[in-house]
C-alpha cells in the first residue's frame, strides 16, 4: 500500500479568508439549528466505521453531539440527521449558498492551484498506472464549480457522469449530470473510476455509500476518496477546539484505523492510503493564538509557536510520512 508525501507550501487563509470564514461559521450555526436540529428527528447510530456500539461523548458543536468510538477512535455525530435532511440543507441553507458564491470564489485561484490541479493529477496519474483503458468517470457530489470544469476538460475519459443533487450545477458541456443524490441513482453503464471527495465525511451511512460505489464500478475499477482524519495531529491535539470539525460537512471524522476497517468490510484492495496534509502545524498555531482556552502540551505549544520554519516544516513532513496528518487521500480498487 502506497503512502505519498507531498512537499509544498500554502496557508489556511489561502482557502478560508478569515473574515469571510467567520461570517460563514455564524451563518452555519443558525442554519444547522433551523434545518437539522429544531423540530427534526435525529437517529442514534453506532460507529460509522467499524459499527461498534461502544463510544463516549467528546463535545458538542452547534447542538449536535460528537462521540468517539472506543474501538477505532473515529469521531462521529450521534444522534444524527438523515441523508435526506442533509441533502435539503445543502440545497437550501443560506450558509451553503454563501460558501459557493462568496467564500469559495474569494479563494478560487489558490483552490484551483493547490487543491483542484493536484487532485486531478492524482486521478490521471493513478488511472494511467492502474487502469489505463478507463473511459467512464463518475463523480459523486462534487461541490466546487472549478473542479467540475477541470473534470469536463480531462482528456482521458470519453464519458463523464456527475451525480449531484445541488441545483447550482447544471448544463455542463461534456458531462452527464444526474441531479439526484447517490442513493437514488442506478447507472445505465458501469463506471471505470468513481471519485468521492469529502463525500464520505457527509454520508449518514458511509458503509452504504461504499457499497453503492462498489456496485457502480467495473471489476478492477478505481475509487478515489479524500476525507478528514480524527487521528491527525491537529485534531488529536485540539479536540473540541478543532475549528475544521463541524456538521454537516464532518458528520464522520474517521481515524486511519476506522477508514481501513470500512474499506475492508467491502472487499476493496487499498492501493494508497496517504495523509499528505500541509496545514496541521499551522492550524494548531493559529488556534492557540486565537483561542486562549485551547489546551495543548508544553512541547506542542513550543513547537508550533516558537520553533523555526524549518523545524515546523520538518515536523509536518514527519506527520505526512507516518499517516499522522488530518487530511487523508485513499485509492481503492474493486477486486
């Protein structure tokens, strides 16, 4: 199983300009209460990774409770809304519209350069290596218009399908758009590759999502996924103060152990599991500066606030090399 280390440099503010992000989080708090909490039916659930019923409450975020699995350390919300409720939220919540139209647009150049381009290169290079005759690419719930544009322009595939219920993504030349959530879709033709970037974080039943992906794929077909990992340095250190953990984007925050368990349950071969995150150290440092209540060990505080750029960079590379960053990218193959 491959583990990739990436040598690059960028900053959290490149993707989430602070003033806009604060405004987004304020809107999000109100929208979550309105769409997902107030008067809504929520359902208790076991661990979405390993199905263990043994867990403990860790913290609340916007009146929803994060629990930690005692078996695999995955963080997850329980009780939780349904996929239908979450889908309704993404289509209708003003905060989601604000993210698409303002926050994402303000960072579009850096997102294209530092997220979308490397992600597309990862897909194309891996397909060339593992499934060079692939023709049909299916993406589930892509959220960024620039990414969809890049998908449309990818030369390797003669057929491209976007499964997306969000009404702002329509009429894309070169892509067949199915305006339905993934659990309602039956493809007329099997897919050679499926991409689920951050989708598994949002799925009420991620096991059902992987089962659906397996059903879509040809034998030997590839699934590319990205997710946030609870076993990563910044989340482990910050716990309740981790500002990148919030519903419903992070309904599930898998550990490396948890995501491996989920993959194994569905009989996929794991070709790559990497944590090529760049921002863990910076996120901890920024949180300590912004939030005096955040508590970390004296060693970590000194490391992220006082040590040289070279030391912090070396430590971030150590996190990547040892699967200890909180950004995960995974490539699996149907066997």
